[in-house]
């Protein structure tokens, strides 16, 4: 069994349950999982309040809840130069974290940032539109109309963010090792399927 570190990047469609699948995989593999906490790290690195990096607190008083609104603005509503600064901070943090131990990194263009890393598996999780609407209604307690609108908005925002920094769309198969429809097996089944594949690839890996 190889004792070298490995990293899993997960890019996902909004409503495809990519985040809970990643958390489950983290538990099954016994490795760290990084997602929104990368924003906190970037905030500290730039000596900024987390709300400034993510989105101004006052903006959270809009009709869209804060945690949903920031899905549309991963780096906050800032000038392009400020967003570039935040992205670069997050990029450095991601590279630092994966050097320490095996881990899972969700979103944040991690597939692009770690594209040259040895022992990396890049996964894209998707689901049919109607299934994503159903997930948003059941898991986020949204109404159907709101769910449909937000899925379209977040998909557009993530495509734009990824294209801006990576130069390709997040669902580009040329940059993915695995693309999986989460509606087939659900959260646990998808996590278990992917975990088995990771173990086959890297062995019963320790934490690196």
C-alpha cells in the first residue's frame, strides 16, 4: 500500500448533494474535508472580516438568505482586483493544506488549482434538473419556484467563476476523472461508491 498523500477535488452542481457526499466520503476515508472554511482562511490571510470576503453583512438582509446568496458570489461582491486577491489567497491556502495530509477539497476551482498534483482524483457530481429542485425543496426547505430560479442563478455564477479563473467550465470532462449522477445512488450510495474507487486507486490509505 502506498503511503503517499492523495487529494480528492469535488466540483458539483447546485442541488446535486455534492457537499454532503463529500462529508460522507471524508468520514469513510478518515481524511479531512475543506469547503467554506477556506473563506475563513483567506479572510485571516488578508486580515479581513470573513463577511467582507464572503459578502457584506448588510447584503444578507436581501430576500435571498446569506448562505444561499454567497453561493452566487463565491468571492463576494468586490472589484475584480479584490476578487483576484481573495482567489490567490484561497489558492495558496488550498496548496498548503494538501501538502499537509490527504484531504477532500470542494469547489473553489480546486480541480484547476491542483491539476498538476500527483495522486489527485477530480470528481464532478451532477443530477437531473428536476431532481436538484426536489433536493432543494427537501433539504433547504425552499419552495419550488425559488429552487428553480436559484439553481439557474448558481449554475450560471459557478460557470462564470470557474471559467474566469480556470479557463474552462466546471463540467468539462477533459479535466475530470469521474463524473457521476448522484440521483442514482443518493448521498450514502454515491459516497460509498466513490470511496471504494478511491481505495482501489490509492489502497487502504492512512491519513498521509
